[in-house]
């Protein structure tokens, strides 16, 4: 899997910045990410999200090589 860096992710009133996650699937305007290994999310948050989040490409998601997702 490809590791990506997400600059900004908002869910409700919480905001996560500059975290890494594994790319699972690409969509036209979004990507599905596996956050199970990410240190930015707590264990409870990972369970609530089922270890997966969908991030808009407008959230400035970048692969480790610097290319946009």
C-alpha cells in the first residue's frame, strides 16, 4: 500500500492535521485511507471510524513522493 500525508481532516468539531495513513482506494474526488497505524487518532476514534476514513482530494492529500493522491 501507498503511504500518504493528509494536511487537514475535519469531522464534526474535531480537526486532525499532518498525519500519515495508508491509501486503500482512489475515487474521482476523494480517497479511502486506512488509519489503523496512524498515531494521530486515538484507539476510540479508530474504532468509531472502523479504521477507515474518506478524505476529499481538496484536503491536500499527498503521497510520500509528493504527488497528489
